C-alpha cells in the first residue's frame, strides 16, 4: 500500500511564501540600492539569491510531489477511462486539489509582477 501524500503545515507554506516575497523584493530593489546605498548591494543580492534558491527548491519539491502522486496512482488513466476511483485515489485527488488551493504561488507571481513594474518605473525616474 502506497503512503498517501498530504499537504504541508500552514507554517511551512507561509514561511516559504515569505521567503519568495523577500527574495523578489530584494532583487527588485537592487537598481535603487546601487545608486542610493551601494554598500548594501552585495548583502541584498545574497538575500535575494539564497531566498530564491530556497523558494524555488521548495516549489520544485511540491511540483514533483504532485506529479509523482498522479503517476503513482495512475489518476489520469483512471479519470480518462471513467474507472471508479478507490478510497486511496480519492485521498490523493483531495491532496492534489487541497495543495493547489492552499498554494500562494499566484500571489507570489502577482507580487513579482507588481514589484518588477515599480522597479522599472523607479529606475526610469532615478
């Protein structure tokens, strides 16, 4: 019997969400720091870089975990054939949907878009 996957605790999800936001903000602030606080440039660069390594490693782990669950339980074939789902299959589908629903990646992407736009505008103004 396979071990049914489950979502991570909210504290873990929130921690990596914040790491992603801080990293995005760090990289977007570099142009201004280069002009206004050049001594801070290297520190902020490393904060952004290490943060992105952690954040995107986490996102890779979550994405791989979802794909593995779909493959391990042969969910696509079962759904396409109309086969009845077992209780284990239902638990995995519940995990997948819950994982997608709890994910804050769309907020992170919106934050990256907004801060990138602001960074471009500030660079043009400065």
